[in-house]
C-alpha cells in the first residue's frame, strides 16, 4: 500500500512543478519596443537628419569662413561639428532599415557602425577638450599650460582625439565581424550590435568601454572644470567674453550628458543585470526597451550643438545672419566681433570666444 501511494505522489509533484514553470513563463512575455520604434524612428531620424545637416553645415561654414581657425576653441568647435556629421550621416540608413523591418548587409553595417561610433566617441572627447580649454582661459594658467592655448597644440590634440576615437571603435568592429560569420542578427542603431551576445565577456568589456569614454570621462572633466568655473565666476562680469565662452561650452556639455547619460546607464544595467538581480524576465524586458528608447532619443543630439550656439553665442548669430543674406558684402565680418574675429591680436591670446 505504501509503495502504491508513493509513486503517484512523486509523479504528482513533478507535474505541479512543471505547471508552475510554464505559468511563470506565460505571465512574462518578452515583448520589446520594435513595433513602436518602427513607426517613430523613420520620421524622427529623417527630421533630425535634415535639421542636423543644415545647421551643422552652417556651423562649419561660419567657423571656417567667418570666425576663422586662429583660436583653439574654434578648432575644437569645428571638430565637434565634424563628429556630429559623422554620426548624422548614418541616420537615413538606420531609418530605412527600421521602417522596412530588415537588416543591413555586412559591408554597409560595418561602415555605419564605424561612422556612428567614431562620431559619438569623437564628440565626447572634443566636448572634454572644449571644457578643458575654457577652464585654462578662465583660470589664467601660464607657463607650461600656456602652450595648450596655442593653435599648433589645438591641431595636435585634435589629431590625437580622432586617433583615440578610432582606436576605441576597433573592438566593436572586431566583435561585429566575429558574429557575422556565425549568426544572423539585426544591424540597427536603436540597439547596440554587441548587446545580448553569447560571449558575455565581450559584452561587459564593450559596455564598460562605452561608459568610460562617453559618460565617465566627460562627466569627470565637467565636474572638475565646473568647480573652477564657480570659483572664477565672481571675478568675471556677465558680458565678459571668457564668461560667455564658458557658458556656451558648459551648456553644450550639460546637454550632451543629459541626452547620452540615460542611454549609458540603461546599457550598463542591461549588460550587468545579473549582478544587480535584474535578470528576471520582466526586468530584463524593461531594460531592453529602455536601451532602445534612450538610444533613439540620444541619437537626436547630433543636431543640437549648432542650435545652442545660435542661442548663446551672439557672434555666431551675427555671422549666421550675414551668411543668410547672400548679398552685399557677405565676405565682410560684422564689426566688433568678440575675440575669435581678432587674429591680428596674436594667436596666443585665446582668452575669449
């Protein structure tokens, strides 16, 4: 009798466990934001591409033709616009892939991943260089650091920054090539191509690299330089050219951190979700959606910097009006333009906008 009742109890226990597991998986579907992004991304990216192409083109034209490259700040602003254009040129292709629900081919995906990654890392590095340069101007640094305020040093640091941006992109390209030969996966900007791979060590290292270059380095530089700015603000008037330069540069960095910060945090939590006890189905699905949504929002940042220059830089507005006239003496610079329009005063006097 005991043996007769024991066997059904064991089978009954196994059936209960199986039913509970199945019900648990059914209650947590793995939905994502793909359908929503397919509706929003094409129109959004097309608008951002047109606006960004126009305002970044005018920014490059004004910096080269009117403001000139006789000051380090202008060199960094020019490279910042170029990095925005690198990222911007990829948006139509991502929009097309998202709207048609397909995947991009391997050669095209390699090109787009390279342009977007180099553009993003370049923008982060040139934002940090702009912050450092404005702090040197405000702090009246002399002797050794005075060389950093000269044009040759600006050119050298710009070349080094592009080199670093390319170097930090190489691991992503190597990982991308290694996956193409083994499996088919979507090549979409709304989600990093290295996320949710089988090799978690690659995922972890690439996520940490992205967070360090795009978030931690700009944030650390911003924090240190902002303290310097607060200490020197009392000695400068609201109309001081150095003060106006600092306001513009710090506004550009703040907007960059606000738009790209949430994406980097979501990417970090999604990659290391096991360490934060977020690996259950519901939390993992929410993190995946947050990575996609924040990535799309952050991608619109590539058209913001020239708009900030129009709002906060009076000289930029005057030059823009001069360019838009396209008649009369457009080659003549507006009178009394602050700092950047005075190359005859010496390249070493890079202490104003």
